[in-house]
């Protein structure tokens, strides 16, 4: 008895049959290809709504700004500002802290930097700008550089960017240029505070620090938010320690999606109302920016999520539409990219090299690339006005994340957002039953517990190792709850009491897992033959994806999806600057493996692709 062909059995169950083409038919008799996304989706279309465009509320640029700054704005074609930009500029000039919650693509970069640049030109102030993602930091660096490049060198503030991609010896060279505006990631400052005492450049920067900008503030939830709040307290201590005045610090928070913005900003900054200053922080909420119309579509929950996502992207690509597709995992990014098999489509996720990230953005701006398949690594703040469409492979987990992802496309022209719910995820199915939630109501509120004793203990140890903590200033800098924690650390011998206050030995910074992941260790993926560094991933991802004998796929610069096999995972390597490594060996799949191709028209399908339903994980 012959064994049943189980693959064909599943294919018959999961893939709907195509309508046979009569033998005497010809290609000229095929039904015309659909040109509209709603027509293409047909019965798969569950819900749609068009968000109308909004008109701008423009105001004249303040005439008492420095002439060099006014000319710089005019050289970029900016002769007016949106109403919310004027309010933010006035707040900076009058010494007020604020949080701005205007929508995506409302000119938030232009809101903050004219006022900061004015303070740098006139009073030699310094600004520390926090960006949670390296891609976001590079995007903002490019924008600010454009503005500053139009200011005469004599008056031009120095701009610098330091992220994890910058080697430690290069950081001192950057600081030697005495930057007025310094863009960083929170983790970098967390570790760098330990080195300030032996770096006059860092000490001078903190002495003159006036502005602290925190972009994408809505991401500061859970342990990330708590650690950020404690980092700000340590920065205040460092500012005072090196001769500055933390009471004069101005905090600037930016977020397009947050349900409790003012509460969040006050908690991170530590600002509290006083008799002299009953409103230490203001909330600018009403946007004066123009926005193009946007069509929002929700499909029927999908049982073949990867194939359906790729099919919609292929249709839009055929219509010469550019866009970005978001997947909820790195694996899904690779699967969708591999299905499309197009050199106009590229994958983007955390782990790809800094050079590759910059190359992707450049190729997109030049039109070489039309679509990006991305994880949440491109969710926040990146300005890509070239993109028209956004496709979401599954619900991203929150309305906050949905709004951020949807806002990456349709920023300068009519936009399209398509959400494909996962039929095997009950939350996705709930969104499919209530699609109106996408265009109404507020985003979720952001919460974290900064008084949790573990956070207090770790950051008190860091502060004591950095500058020391004046005994009579513990409550002033860190709050009442920190006093009891400090007493326990002192009793246990972890903190030590000296003539100038509390101090600590060693390097306690390594005990702080800033974003709450399983590990802060990164693993470099290295081609075992050429020695080329391919990507860099976290240790917990490495255990799943590059264990010995694991098959790993990545896209090269030509858009080809290459297959590797991991031959070793070295977690103890100390060789030079290479750090811990995983050796990968490239191989070509066996010819017997099926060639998977994608079709957007069932009648023209030469190969079928079977996607096994995904589990909820």
C-alpha cells in the first residue's frame, strides 16, 4: 500500500482551488488586472475608512530670533512655522520644560532645535538629545545637520552623535570638538557617566548642560522607563558635581502616541510643582500641521499570514507604490522578503550593521529600493517621506505601536495602511471585530514603577561609583524611598561612607539591564571563511537562531537571501575587539528543494506555496 502524500493533503485543505482555464482560452481573454487595493482584496476586505486631510495652521517666524538662524530656516524654504512649533519655541526661550504630543510627521524636529540652537549661539548652552533607537538617532542627525550647515561657521553650533556603533577611543575625539548638541542612546550615557571624572571634555559638557531632549517618550514603559528616570537623576547629580546647575535644566519630551503624556514627563524628569513654579512642565497637544488623507483597511483574519502579506506587497509594488511592511519577528521579516524575491525589497531589523542601515535609507531615497520589510527597529520616528503605504503583518500588540507603524508612511502624500490580522491570535481577531478602534480613542497609558527597590539599589550604586552621593542630598536627588535603600546598602557593606558622602567600588553599571531584556551581551555573526562581520544580535536571540548546526538566513547588499549554517557559537571569545562570535558557513540549498514563487493572480500560478498555520507564541 502506498503511503499517502501528506503534503498534497494539506495543500488541498489549506489552499483554495483555482478556477481552471478553458483549453481554447488565450491570455487576451484574461480578466483585467485590478488597479485598486479594494478591488484586489475582493472578499478579503473586511473594513475600510478614509481619514480626511487637515489644513495647516501657520504662523510667522519670530523676528527676534538670531539673524543667522532665520536665514538658515529660509534657506531650507521655511518662512512660516506651525502653531504648535511656535508654542514649543516660545517655551524653550522662556526656560519652560514641556511635552509635545503632535501626530507623526508634524515637524517635531523643527519644533525643538531652533530654540536650542539659539541658546547655543547666544549663551554657549549644551544640549543632550536621547534617542532610543540608533536608526532614529541617525535620521535626526541628518536633519539637524542640514539645518546647521546653512549657518555661517562662525556662529554654527557643533553637532555630534555618539551611539553604540562609535568605538570608545573615537568618543573622546568627538567630545574634544566641544559639541553643543550631543545625540546619544540612554545606555551610552548610563555607562559613560562612570568615565566623566577622568575626562575634562565630559566634565565641561555637563557643566554647561541646559537642555535634555527625550524623543519617542511613549517607549519609556516598564523597566526601560524606570531606568530612564533614575538615569536623569544621576545626570542631575553629575551636572551639579561638575559645576553646573541642575535646577536650570529644561526638559523637552516628544511623542506622537501616549495616553498620559504629562504624567509620564513629570515622572521621568522629576519636576515637581512649587509655590514659585506651580506648572514646571506644560503640555502642548494641539497640532497645527497639515496632514494628507489616509485610507485604512483591515482584511479578514488570515490563515496564511506570510503569503497574504507578500501577495499584497507584490500587488502594491506592481502598482509602482512604495511602502514599508512591519512584521512582529525577525523570522517573519526574512520569510516575507524571501517570498517576494525582488531587488526592490529589502529587510531591516536590529542586528544589521550600521553601514547597511545607512545604505538602506540612501537606496530608498534614491528610488533603488521601493519596499522595506521591517521589525519594530523602524517603528519610531524615522522620517521616510518617500513611502506611500504601510502593511502590518499581524496586530503589533498595542494601539500605540499601531499608530507609530502606520505613521511611517503617507507622511507627505496620500497614505494607505493595511492591517492583516492573524487568524490564530485572539487579540488580532478582536481587532478585526472592532476595527473602528484604529481611528478613534487614545493610545494606551505608559506606566512604570521607579520606586522598585532593585532599581533604586542598582542606580544608587552607579551614582556612588560615578560622583559619590552627598549624604544630606540623597532625598533631594533620588527621593524619599531611596534613603532607606541607601541605608541597607551601607549596612551590607556595598556602599561606603566617606568624608564627602557615599561611594562605591567597582563597576556596578554592568548590573543594570537598561531595557529589561534577558541579556545585554551581543554576539557578532562572522563568515567563517572570509571573516566578514555580517550582523550583531543579542545573546538570547543567538541561543535561538545561531546555535551550532542552525540554519540562518540573511539578505546581502544585492538583495539576495543567503543561507548559512552555524558551525560554532563562542560565548567566551576575548579576541581583540571582535567580542563574542558565532561562526557561519554559507552553503547552497540542495537542488531538490522546491522553488517557491509568489503570484498575485491565481490563474497565472505556476507554483503553489503552502504556509502551515502559525502557533500563538
